[in-house]
C-alpha cells in the first residue's frame, strides 16, 4: 500500500483551492457531504479512480457514485428520462442518488461504473461540498471515505482513523447532518427500482412520483454501492433486536426503555436523530469494545419505518456473515 502524508485542510478559501488542485492533479481528498464523508477523486481520470479502489481495498466490481454541483452538470454524464428529471428537480441537492444510463461520450472513467452501462449520480446538499464541486466544475467519484466494508465516516476524525497515510488529504467540514448514505433508485422500464435505503425516506419518493417504488433483488454484481451483503461493519460482531445488555457485550439502545445502555441512538425515539448518530456511535462502541476486549455490540430494536428502514439496512449488513478475505484486507 502506497503511503502519503495525509494533509488536514481547513474549511476556508485556501483549503478549497488546495482540495481542487489535488483533485485536478489526480489526488484523493476526503470531503464532507450531508450524508457521510466521501473519498473524492476526478471521475474522468482512470488513475485517480483506480487509486480510490486501492486506498479503500474496495472490490473492483463495486461501482462508485459521482458527485456534481447541479443537474446541468449531471446531464453531461448520464441520460435523464422523465422520472429522473422529476426526482432530480424535487430532491436535489439532497441525499438521493440516481442510477442512470451513462453517456458514452461524457468522459467518465469506465472504472466508475465497474463495467456496467449505468452510473450513479447525485448532487450533495452540504455547503462545503457545493463550493468544492462548483470550483472543480466536473464530476467527482466519491464512495464513503473508509476501508471497504467498515463503518462509514461522519467526521474528519473517522476518516483519519481508517485512511490516514492512504490518501492525500481530508478537508474538515464538521459532522455530517444526515449521517446515513444516500438513498439510491434506478428508473427503468416504466418502474422506479429502490436499490438502497438511505437518508431520503422511501415514502417521500413515492409521494413525488404518485406511485410505489419496486424493491430490486440482489444481483451477482451490485447495480449500485451499498449492496454488498456484509457492509458498514465494526470489528466487533453486531447482534440485532436485543432488548437488554448481553453478557460480555455492549448495548446500543434506542428509545426510552433502554436503561443501562452504553449509548442510546435517540432516548425519545426520534429516527432522524438516530440516523445522524448511528455511525458515530458505532465507531465509539467499537473502539470501546477493542479497548475492553469485548467481542459483541448488541443493538436495540429499531422501527422499520421511514428512516428506520435505512438504519435497519445498515445494521443488518453490519451483522451479516463477513467475507474472511475482505475482512482481512480492511484490517491490514
């Protein structure tokens, strides 16, 4: 693994200039969005995109999301049908990614799409991300800024804990507001397929379209990021739907009936608060588990409605059986 002296850049004009200069030179810079921190590189530079996969130890068959400043820029890289236009105009900027046919002459690196004929694209709703993307003027490929399969980062410190000396820089924009990755949908053949639950609740999309979304089945090659069976995982094992502290384990609570929990995603049962806290609390509990030689993190039941569906999606993947090879790669 090539090693860099990872710079810490500030959220100021100088930091923005340095970030964009590094991107234009083919470098890797982690930056905040409203969802999680992304590991950004020029999406039209083959070597830069390849460096993302290398830094994250990410499987090459797992496609990336490109981030752009606005719909007009997105239309330089992907084909928008009527449904995509409605969703983009309604929810961008925001935590929604659209999987669309890639424009062959758009200039994107083929590594971004992992051999597929589609590309996932979104417009983030974060002031710093917007400034960076407008200054850059094109597409930035940006998966979550962590080792593949590990807990997603919602602060610059989380990024450094996983990727220090693997990337060129981190620009600090504070804690991420939403705290869960974007919702991903794919309009195709007259339907809108939900590929990943995320920071935009499914019912908001259904209301905007006037119809229900279809849930896409798992495929041998992921159609979008976030569809690996094991993902978002701490080093400790995760147990779902636990109503009390396990023996020799830590307990992550939710709601009022979790006396004795080590941490509580939201004591008053607010799913927005829980989503914003999820990855940060998992990072803290995993560090505590390591320090105390504890092997298990138990999680209280989360209602499977609204943002709760996205939270449960992340927790189910964190609790899934882990690919031993990928788990060894992330811990090198």
